[in-house]
C-alpha cells in the first residue's frame, strides 16, 4: 500500500513539475533529449512572447536545421530579435553570421559591432572573436595591442584559443614586449587544454630551452601529444629527436616515420631530412632517386639545405636519373605530397 502511495505521489509531482515549467524550459528539456520538433514548438511559443533566450534557441534550431528546415535567414531573424534585447549569446551568434556571411552579406564591421556588445557583457567567446578581428584587421584597423587586450580578457576566462594566441604574440613581440617566459606560460595553459599547436610550441621551447629549463623528455612528451593531432611542426620535431636520440631512444626508422608525416604536410625541412635519410640509407633502403626527389621538393619550398643537397646528389646521378627524380617531384607535388614514397 505504501509503495503504491509513493508511486502515485511521485507521478503527481512529475505532472506538477511539467505543469509549472514554462515554454522555454519545456523546449530546453525536449532539445536535450533530442526531440527537436517538440523543442521548436515550445521555443516558438516562448519566442512569440518575446522571450530572448527562446528567440536565441529558435535561431539555433534554424541555423542547424533541427526540428525545422535549415535556414540561415530565419536563424538571423531570431538571433537579431534576441540580440536587440541585449542577450550576449545572441549577439555573439549574430556577429558570427556577419563574419561568415550566412543569412546576411558578409560584413566584418557589423560582426565587430555585435562582438563588441557581447564582449562588453563579459562574453569570453566575443572577447576572443574581437581579438581575432583586431589581429587580422577585419572590420577594424589592425591593432596588435587591442588584439592582445581582448585575448587576455578571454584567456583569463579559460578560452584556450586566446591563451594560445597570447603565447604566439609574446613569442613574436606583437602588441606586447617579447617574453619567452610569458610565451611558455600561455602556451602551457592552452596545451593543458589540448590545443595541438600550443603543445607543439611548448615542446619546441623545451627542446631549445627557451622560457623554460631545457628538457628533452618534456619536449618529446609535448611533441608526441601534438603530433598525434597531426601538427606538422611536432611531427618534424619528433623526427629530429628520434634521429638524435634526445628524450627518446635513437631510432632512424622512427625518425623517418615522423619526417615522412611532416613532409606530407609540406614542411620543407622535413622533406630535406627525409632526403638525407634516403641518401644515407638510414631507416630506409638507400635510394638516390628518392633522395633527389625530396631534395627537389624541399628546394622548391625555399629550403636552402634542400637546394644544396639536391645539387650535391645530382653529381652522383646520370642526367636521365636527375630528370626522373625531377618528374617524381612534380608528380608528388600534384598529389600534394601524398603517396610519394
């Protein structure tokens, strides 16, 4: 009897909770369980009552084509209504559609206007976006100092892309005084959040002892994390560390593996290194043709060592072999460095 009574009371409470929930809450609940048609119904009801959050959510449904036919025009309409009520999330979304030209003509100045409104409310995504616009000079006059200011605000809220951007600016002295220690600090924050390019940059700083105590083991650790995400500079760095036996066992085969991955992404120094491995038969079967092919590719990409090595190995080859290596290089370029070995 008690069990039955508890069941009835629970059911009544659930019914009451549903009854007390407003259209926005009902829409959010349907949205979270993947019932998008039901979510749109409730969002529209609340949006028609000028609920800014519902208008923003309905815009998102149209933007992503969930529960409705996808329409950027409709998304913009609802974002604009919510943004006009001061909703920061709608303002950032409206800025993004102007930046991308979706549902509206692309207009960087208009994007900046909406980003600025949201950023003034402390919206971290908008602050990061303003940093990007000032850095690239899109919709505003390029200003590295302003870019650093907005990146710093977003970075303080944990936005990893802003942390990475600040690291880059400190590394190159853009809008801030060049500072290796600050560079490493910001790269580390971004790297710990899984940003591959920051992991690669931090790994290279450990390799070179810039801004941190030189540490080959730490360098390899960060380079591996970045290389696993396909970051070419990390793959090239791992090739070097494996070739030299720094922070990891010396292994020419492993070096070739990483150089090959970086070379396939167009890294000229990796192409030159791969050419050297073929020339010397280290980690691969000795092959002057392939060595010359990679030296040619590195040279075309502007690598001075590649040009010098190309000319050197050509002296050990017949004119026919040199012509064949050049053709192999052209074919490799046409395949965008894929499947060249």
